[in-house]
C-alpha cells in the first residue's frame, strides 16, 4: 500500500487561505511550510514528529471511486464545504458514519493534526475498528490555529489490523551496546517504547542530557549521557537511540 507523495502533499499542504479562526500571520501556516520528505521529521532539539504526509504515503491507499465522487461534488457546488462533502458523498453511496474525531483531542507526535471520519456500509454489522471495508476520510489541518484551516478530504483505507491508526506516538530503543547498557543501569527497558507508556518522547528527553545530533540515514538520535563523569570512566559519553513507529 502506498500513495504517491506528490498526491499526498496536495492534501497535507493544501492552501486553505486565511480567515479569522486561523490567525497564523505571526507564526505561519502549515500550508506555507515545506512539505516533509519522509515518515519522520526531527527538529533542532531532537524532537521527532511522525509526519501525516509519510503516514499516508506508507500506510494508506486511496479509495479511488469515492475520491472521484468527493472531487466531483466539490467541483459541482461552490457552496459545499469540505466537511459537508464527506457526508453528502458517503451517504449517497450507502455508508454511515460511525466515528469522528480530531487528533488534536488526543496525545500524538504528529507534525500536523487532522479530522478523521470512519464510514461503514449501512448493512455492516462488524465493529468499525476491525471493519476492513471501512473508509476513512482524512481532513488535514493545514492552517495555524486548529480551529480552522482544514483541507479537502482524502478517502483512504489504512493497512494493518485496524480501520485507522490508533497509535500516533513515536517510540525509541537503544541503537548500540553502550546505550543498551545505560538503559539496563538507569532506566526501565520499556520506558521509552510505544505501548508501555503514554509519552515515551517526553520520558526520553527528561532522562537524557542535551541533544547532540541526528542521523537521518540511520534513523538515530544522539544525546549526552547525564550519568557520565570523570569518576566513572566506564560510562559512555553519549547515548544513541533509534526511533520508530507502528500503526
């Protein structure tokens, strides 16, 4: 499963304009920022973001007939809003909406939020989270203020066990023997892993020293070792962690 990145970027960097619910002139809007090139983006302080662009490219497939219907509905009616287009098209095609939320309302490490809607066939009796025929409409937030600035919907199915990704958090693990030894001595083995703690990135940055460097090719972050000292020369001077994510 994959979507061409240029197609995804047309949604995740769609120019949604400027309006009073999205006052971003002082900070810039997402549609005005460069699009990510991969699944992760790392800031200058070592904070790792899971990119919505990369998530869609690597883990989703466009439901083409539904997408065509959405685009046609928007093209035919200038007064139809993006959020109105989803229900109009899906209900006409025999689907009902069973879940809707904004990722802003929950913990995540995304580089941008999105509104998601899960639609299932009217006759479906399956629990929606496990319905492999469910269609997810994704409305990417491309503005500044989360109250406004959402792109037109993209209709997708995600790979994996669930109808949509339920874990949008980045996890970390030791990338070399020295860091592994440090974790055994100073941290729980699973302290920075997805699924064991609610915010592994926060726990990691609280446990280690200053950020040193990022190796994008290896997918690793290097930090100062807060426990290293002249009295304990066996302690490694730096700690190297790999970051990853599962949907």
